């Protein structure tokens, strides 16, 4: 009886662990993607800051 309860509890915890591990990987991927976006935005800003104020530049509209 106690063994069955322990087994049920273990399976429940194991299922939650699998679910949470998947969510963790998803969040880590999102963080990695955001870091790349941040780096590209910083590099773009550095390039634009080097230009004089009267330089014509392209302004993107919408998603890239």
C-alpha cells in the first residue's frame, strides 16, 4: 500500500520535472534570442552614432 503511494507520488513528481525542464529550456532559448537581438541593436546604434546628424539613413517600419 505504501509502496503504491510512493510510486504514484514519484510518477507525479517525475512528470512535473519533465514539464518544468521543457519550460526551462524554452526560457533559456528565449533569453539567448533576446541577447542576440540586444547585441545587434547595440551594434546598429554604434554605427548610427558615428554618422553626422545630416546623414540620410533608412528607417525600418514594421518587423524585420
